[in-house]
C-alpha cells in the first residue's frame, strides 16, 4: 500500500523523477495502464436517447391514436399529415433538447476542477480529469484533492475528510510518516484522498490511484452525478402544464360528449377532440423554459458568469442585497508598496525588516511570477532595495511555518539564519503589535512602551484612512517553542490597491435597481470605509461593523441593524455565515461572493453563492451557484440584469403559449356547443398545424427577446411573485378569449359562403391572430410602437415567415388539399387581416388604461 511504502521507493516504482514529474509523452500510456481520472464516461446527451424520450411522451401516443382513426376513416392524407406532425414534433423536440443539453454540459466542463501539476519539469494547471498515476500534484488550502495522493512534502497541512470518514475534525497530514502495519483511512496521515478538502497549509504528493480505484471511488453512492435539477419555475410550470393538460383533456371529453348528444359524426368528432387535446395541452411550456434557460446561461457564460445551478437564474431577478468581497472584486488586487514605517519613522526598510519581507513570504519573482499580489509586491520592494531574494532564501532555509489563515490574519516562518534560528511574523497590525514587547530602532532593541504603541497605531490609522492596506512585521530569536509571542516589532508596510474601473458605475446601477451593495472584507475597518466611500457604497462610520462588534451582537440585534450596515470589516468566514443568515432573516435575498478557503459555508447559505473563478479556491467554486471567470463586481451586477432579462423572456413565452392555447380551446368549444348544426370550425389537421407553426416558433423567438432598457430601473421581483402577477393572468385570459372570439367571428362570416370557406377563414384568423399577438408580447410594459421591434429579428422573422406561410397554404393547390383550405376572395382576406391585426389595436387600447 502506498502509505506503507517509503516515498523514494514509490517514485522509483512509478518511474517518476521528483524534479521533473511525468513526461507529456508518457501520459497516454499511463492512462491506458492505470486508468483515467474520471469515474465513468460522462453521459453526454445522445440523439438516440433523446428520441426515445420523445416517443415516450403521452402526446405522441394520443397522436398515434389520431393516425389510426384517420386511417379507419380512410382519410389517408390526414393520417399522413398527422404522422408528419409526429415526426416533426419529435425532431424539433430532440434538436432543442440536444442543443440545451450540450450548452449545459459545456458550462459544466468550464467549471470542472483544475489541478496544479509538475510535468516535463514545469508547473502547469490542468483539468483534474487529465491526471494520471505518477503525476506530481501541488496542494494548498482551498484545493479539493484531485486524486488519491501519497504526500511527499507537507507544511502544516490539514485536510477535511468527513465525506470519507464521517469525522468532521480536521486531519493533520505529515509526509514524513510511514506505517509498517495496515491502517484505516482515517489514520493514513501521509495520504491525501480524492474529493477531500485541504483546509490549511500546503504540500505536494504523487498520484497513486485515480478516480475509480480511489478511496472515494469505492463509495459508489458518492459517484452518482448530481441529478438534473429543475428550477422552482420549471417545477411550477411542469405542474401547471400537468393541470392544464388534465383540464384540456376534460374539456375535450366534454366537447366529445356534447357533440355526441348533438348527433354529430362520431369518428370525425373523435379526431377533432384528439387534435384539440394535442393542441391545447401546453406540452411545449416546460420545454420552452428549458431552452430559454439553456441559451440564456450560455450567453451569460460569454459574459464571464458561469451558472452552475439553473435555479440561480431565477433567483438573480429577486436579489436585493449583494455582498461583495473587497480585494480583487472591488479593487484590482494589484498591490504596490506605498509607504514603509520602521525605525520609528516613515522611510526606507532596514535590513531586518527586508529579511522578514523576503523570508516570511511564499511568492516567486522571476519571468513568470507566482504568488499572492501582496507578497509579490513585497518581494519587488525588497529587490529594489538591493536584496538578492533567491540568494537570501538559499542562505536561510525554512525550518517551520505557521501558515496564514483568515482567522489568524498572520503567518510565521522559522528560518536558519547565519546568527541562529529566527521566527519572522507578518500580519494585520492588531494581530502583530499586541504580541510584541520590544521594538527595533536603528539596530537597537528597545522596550515597547504604551506611547510607542499609540504612535504606531496612529501612523497606521492615518494610512488606513487613505484607503491603504497595512501589514505589520515582527521577529524573535526562536527557541524551539514556535510561540508567536514576545516579538520584536520591526515596522509596517502600506500598500495601494487601486479600485477597479467601472465598479462605481455598477454600484450605482445596482442602487437604481433597488439592490443594496455591501462590502465584506478581512481588511481594516478604516481602509475598508475609505474604499467604500470612494465607491459610494458607504458614507459614514456608522455604516461600518467590525468582526469584533459583530461578535458582541446577539442574533436579534444583528438582524435589526443589518440593513443599515454597508461595510463589514475584519471579518472571518464564520462571520460571513452569520451575516448571510441575518440578511436572510431580515427578508433579503442575498447574493454573496467568496474566494477564500473557508467561504464555502456562507456561499452555500446565500440565496446565490458566487465564486471567484480566477483567484478563488476549488472549495468555493464547488459550493457556488455561479462562477465569475473575471472576478469582477460588474459581472455580478450584469448577471443580475441578465437574470431579470431571462425571467422576463420566459414570462413572455409562457404567457404567449397560454393565451394561444386558450384561444384554440375557446374557439372550438364554443363553436361546437353553440352551433349544433354546423361542423367543427377547424379541421383536425388545421389544429395540429397551428400548434406546430404559430405556437412554438414565436414562443421561442420571444424567449430570445433582447434585454429591455429598463430592466435595471425596476425594483427586484419578490421571490414568491409568480408569472401571472401584476395582472398578467387576466391579460392572458382576456387575450385567449379574444383570440377565440375573433376566430369564431371569422367562422361565422365565412359561413355566408360555405363550410370550407368558413373553416379556412377560422384557420387563417386563429393562426394569424396568434402571430400578431406575439408582437404584443415583445414588451410587456411599452407600446408596440415604442418597443424597438426591430431589435428582435427572430420574432420579426417568425412573424413575416408565419404570415407568408399561411397565405401560401391557402393558395397553393397541394397545400389546399392537405390542409383542407380554399382560396379566399379579397373581401375575405381583408376581414382575415383586419380581425387578426385587431389583437394589436385592442392591446394598445388596453395599455392606455393600465
Ligand atoms: P478581502 O476579504 O476583501 O479579500 P483581505 O484579502 O484583506 O480582504 P484576508 O485575506 O482575510 O482578507 O486578509 C485579512 C488580513 O490578513 C489582511 O488585511 C492582512 O492584514 C492580513 N494578511 C493577508 N494576507 C496575508 C499574508 N499572506 N500574510 C500575512 N498576513 C496577511
């Protein structure tokens, strides 16, 4: 077992040189031999599977019954057309479904985990799925372990392995351990296991087992892919369409019974009823929503927001609080040293301070700089002050480290110096200064008096008020205790981190959209407030709450105060959870961004968790609903606007489909019930045609309507608000009734000539009124004449194409035969056009009163 094997032997067995890693040319061979790092071939959408799913649809079965009845009636043409409808319907369904699944899968791939490996002697970041046995992988706090690793080196590394062991305590990792006897997983401290989380420290190890053979691979239950989730809207629509479906079937049955009582032709009416059922059941409803969502999130990914969970799209429209990180999101995270305070004055750093700057630091300069921007800025500063960074590091090797974390807000590093062992500490001033009892001034170590502390704190506050970030340094001779106490204060360094361009505008956009922007940072309250002021996030000190103040508040007082706070400073990840909870309890819908190792719980807790894709940790990404690929605040605000836009488009498509279906049911039902001596106003194939041509395409075109200009000048939509709020239910019903009525009017008018003429007129008016009505839905709030109709060319195209097609089907002889239409005279055409276009006039008129 790898945990029982010395590392040199393991490297030999797997033929890997520790300084070079696996060679690119051996990768494939290793994959063949030991297996790939994927659990099972991801089940991609296959056309065949999708087709089968379509055939299972009850609708298809009903239509097949219609084919049989037509054949029985010896209406071979009708049977052929219905068959064609079945095939076309299924084909369109399959294509749409296939494209949406592809789009969603592409998004999944974009957010899949990465691993840092050494290959061919170079560090590279690759897809974790590409790993092979023998790869040397680097781990740091926040990483999800990408395969089972035997650790080769660890620095204060601790892992969270509860998903494997059920034990929530962190497990210490130590690469130097070796076990002669067999050990349970929980006690293999020289191993890191796939899918567990590095909670602290860092290290590297060699891949010994990939996915299927890994410990987690043995727990089959964990391997199940997240089941396809349905968003709340999708669920509601699915049940709505089920309900409407049952309603339609009942109405059709009723219709059939009425027709039977009236003594109409039985089989003919059966066919009409079935066609009506097919037309009326809004089976397209959930499909349209899925397609609009899939295309919408693909568009969002092009704008740097990768949606991991579809429900986030809906929730985005309701967000009224955005909690944003400061560093890197509101600011550029391009640190630059601006001031140095040491030897009791502002000026140049002395040698001891520079040594601490270089040694208590993980970054690497060189041609391809690596590390945190603040640490890089420190190294750059030391280099400019004449220090040979690499030489100093070689001369003074590291013996021990107490790593940085956002709760301690400091780190310590112990080194073998020429004069002896020394511990160097760097961190937030409040974390370092209280641990000092001496002060270095001009090479002499003096006692640190109260007035010295005050002077240092004042100097620091002055810089913080100028929006600068401060890091304090201290050291001590190390006696083996590794205690961060009785330190010698060396000085502090201030950094400028410029604001990101465009943030202030986005904050303003959010405010106009009724969204509060809140800054959450580990930085000093004064620095945070200064930056918040520049961005117009906050004005006064009363809007700032520090982590310590937060600790002093109980849940009730926090909930009461929280909506007034705009800046949370010096907070830890656990504070963030409390902040989200308090906001939610105060009735807010919260989007929260996070990047840190321990931010996952708060991201999960927020209504929408947003992870930073560039600088965020793996755990954050995994816990998030949305990943920002550019880490910018503007992208969050853009995503909100995109979420509102998508919701509105879904709403338009749904309202359109429902009013059309209602119109169809009404026309047929009333005509048959009220005109007992007349045949049905529409032939079965005509109903199916309307369903296929004039319902589905305009609905899809409405689904890709461009964003209305005023999406961000409205208040957020209350989360519980449905699609039919603000009179939209009535709007749908009235429009449905109107469509039904004009169809009947046309039928009645056509009866002046003959049945075929009347049916043709009803058919034309029903389909064209629907096409005209799709234009009404282009904007729910504006008049059609002010709504930039040209912006949606798909809608215009379906409209023009639809009208042209309708004209063709009642003029071309072949089409006339197939769809039972006849040529119309000029007067009839004028009536058809007038009645159909009147749906626009009536809606414009109604708008005047809304
Ligand atoms: P934000 O939460 O907006 O990203 P932040 O980066 O300041 O802000 P943390 O990373 O939690 O938040 O850092 C908190 C504080 O810890 C910093 O203000 C700084 O004083 C200190 N600090 C940050 N990084 C280091 C480090 N590498 N070594 C020592 N101290 C650090």
